């Protein structure tokens, strides 16, 4: 049961990174960057790649392939 919950949480985080990397940047990084209004293209790209990886890992954990 814990694997399923962990997989679902990883999947949710991954989907969030895939769908809204700018929102994730605003919450996690904006306060660190004085005078910068938006996420860099590099941040957005890396966030989307990481989101895809997290979704795949989350599914594999939830179905029991990875423990």
C-alpha cells in the first residue's frame, strides 16, 4: 500500500512539473531571483524532463515493478 501511495505522489509531482513548470518556478525560485520576472527556458526544459521521469517512475512504483 505504501508503494502505491508513493507512486501516486511521484506521479502527481511529475504531472505538475509537466503541466505548469512556470508555476513551480514561481513557488520555489522566484523569491531567490531579484528582478527576474519569469523562469528561464533551461529551467522549464529541465522541469518538464524531470516531470516526465517522475511520472514514469511513479507508475512503475505504483504497479510494483520498482520498490
